[in-house]
C-alpha cells in the first residue's frame, strides 16, 4: 500500500462523523487514555477550520442531522 498523502471525508455522512467523535469521547472516558480525546479534538478542530464554525455549532449541526 502506498503512502496516503491526503485523507478525504467526502464519503462520510454527518452521522458517521458524529459517531466517530462520540466514540472517541466515550473511549477516553472509559480508558483514561488522553490520546483518544486528543484525536477527537484534532479532528473537530480541523473540521471547524474547514467549515469556519465554532466547535459548539459544528457538533450541534452533526447532532441535528442525526435526529
């Protein structure tokens, strides 16, 4: 397998993104391993930058899409 230069999230649904974020939070809460919350925060930070939104607004948007 070649090196991955760029990762695309185009194929992920809003629900999938929300599940990833929530799974990382849950795993951090239940293992105490900081790497999981750091990864969650990095993903959200990048997505907020790309969408020019705050973290709170972005997560609310994903949660609303899941209803």
